[in-house]
């Protein structure tokens, strides 16, 4: 280090800080001085929390208040509604009262079981059964 003299010391330089996490928006330009604008902003913030436009509405005691809108019921034709309910009941009664002939039920059940057995015989190789196992 050959006689190099720093022109300024590190203590006299202003610190350089980058604000990585700060917002990129600039504050609005006001003609008021900064102390007045800070007081105004804090006052606005306090007033906003007490306003009725707040998301959470509280009553006089500080409890939450829920404002549920009073919805008037829609006009209905009660006779039409009763007729529809009656028709549905009659239709469901008819469906449950249909009796199947026992011979017809037996035939359809036997056909269903035979088709399932045939499907199992085709898929026997997947289950690893041997052909010499007696039934």
C-alpha cells in the first residue's frame, strides 16, 4: 500500500441501505409539512377504525353485531306445491307396490349368477387358482 490516502473515511459516508421488503409505491406528495401529515394519517387511521364502514360492526358494549338482511319470502302458489308433493307421494307409492312374479325373479337371478360365474371363469388366471381344485 503505497501512500494511498483515502479521501473520506467510512464514518463520514452516508450508510447505503436497500429496502428489499418495502413497498414500491411512493407516498403522495402533500404541500403540508411532514409532522402535520403524520398526525393527519394517524388521525385518519383512528377515525377509520371507529367508522361504521368497518368490516366488523360492533355494538355499544363492544360485542360483534351481525346485520342480517330481512328477506321477504318469495310468493308461492301453495296449491301448486301441495299438488306436486301429492303427485310425488303417489308415484313413490306406485314404485314400491309393484310386485315381481317369483318365477320371473328366480329366472333373472339365475341368469345374473351364471353371467358372474362365467366372468370369474375367464378371470381365473388372475387369481392364481389351479385347474385341479375340485368344486
